[in-house]
C-alpha cells in the first residue's frame, strides 16, 4: 500500500506545484510588465513585445525568490484536497503515520530543490544577464562600469559629452584605495572619437580621482607629453564600483566558487557572492522545511470551512515570518555580522526543527 500511496500523493503534489508555479509566475509577470511599461513610457522603441520579452527574461530569477512560497502553497493544497475527500481519515485509520506520508514527499522535494539549484538557477542567471543587456539597449537600467577578468580591470564612465574607458592589467584593493598597474585612460568624444589618452605604469583610484604616476598624455595632432604625476577627476569610487558590479543573483551556482576565488585573489570582497552561494546550497533543505510547515497546518482532518480558513491564514502568516527571518539573517550574513554558513542555514534549521517538533507534539504517529 505504501508505494501506491506515495505515488498518489506525489502525483497530487506535482500537479499542485505546477498549478501554483504557473499562477505565481503569471502574477509576477503581470506586475513586472506594468512596472516596465511605466519605466519605458517615454521610449518609442519600447513596444509591448519588447517589454514582454524583458519581463520573460527576468521572470525565472524573480520566481526563484518566491519558490519557497510556491512549495508551501502546493503542499497545503495537497493536504487540503486529502482532507476534503476524507482521505486523511482513511490513511490514518489504515495505520499510516504522518512520517510515512511526509518522508517520501520530503525526498521528492529535496530532489526538486537540487534540480532547481543545479539546472534552473544557471538558466535563470543566464536569462537575467540577457535581460540586463537588453534593458541597457532599450534605455533603462543602470550602466555597469566594471569588468574584472583574466584580461585585467575595465572601467567605463559616462560623461556629458561622451565617455571614458579605463583599463589596468592588474588591480588590487588596499583599504579604501584601488591600486592599478599598467593603466590606460582614454576619453571618447560624442562621435566615439578619442580626444585624449593617458598611459601610466602605476596609478590609484581614491577620493573620486585617478592619481597616475609617470603618465604619458597623448592628444591627437600633438606630440606625447610625460608628467610625473597626473590627476584625473572621476565620478567613480571603490564603493560605487563594487555596488555596480554583477549582482550575485545574476551568476549561476556553478560559476560562483571560481568567481569568488578569483575576485578575492584580486583583493576585493566577495562576501555577498559567498553568502548567495551558501543560500543556494541551503535552498533544497529550505523547501523541505516549508513542506513541514505546511504539514503543521494542513495535516489535520477538518470539515469546517472556518477551521481550514484559520489554518490557511496561519500558514501564510508563518510563511511570511520565515521569509522575514531569512531576510534578516541574510542581511546579517552579508554585513559579516554573522558567519555566512550560520546566516544561510539558520532559517532552514529553525523552521525545520520547529515544524518537526510541532508534528511530533500534535501527531501520535
């Protein structure tokens, strides 16, 4: 009987999960498209088709944030359907305990969570990168002036009459100063024509200015001029560069470890990316904890509408409390107030242990 019952509940859960995911995705897309239409109201090139494309590109990543609530709602729907059809009473009368029902379901959720981290998350990150590129082409979204790779450091700064490009072969951070070696600064005019270029073996970025040593200034039509010390004013700063750098959510689970190692080897702080990676590791267990939370409110036979309404409201409130707690610990982890491992895993552990304790208290199985 147990394999048949497990298959039956798993099938109902997958159907409920699919319907809930579609409904939540539709709501997210609706509000996102409305917001994008507001942002692009004065851009003639931003047609409805372009806006819909932007919304669809960003949808998978936004849906990742709502995934715990999707699993919570799907599990609650399953328990509600079993209770409405009096199947919970029959299951309990047959001697099947709560844990005989929940353990296979938790195993299924754990597998789905692992597939989400390993397959869906990289796809969502890739689509979000395309969204950022397409949004900049349309004329919305911020410009990302920072690129760090094996080829060195690249900076781009918009100016009133053009833009400036900065390249350094090596870059490393010391406190609030960004040290640069083999620096090149080039200013481009409104027609993308270089107006001047500076090359220097060493330089620093501090206090919104580039300080270059032994700089060679080249201006079209004039001989190069060498200066022992040259100061170039800029709107860029180290905090602004780090703020504009690629968001952790825009990088896939598989790319994060190598990026964190490379970024920290350059002397930069990759704490936000490390925190996000730990949160992704904990996400399958968090989905299981949300199913346990749904079981606390849903695994009880009740034929009264008022009783189920109170349970649904209580489950929703508990879900938002878990979300609030997870956001607080995530922020504490990013600010290095808590260790990243503790900050990422504590919401999952607290929710799972409390759910397990309540089920042991309420159920005799």
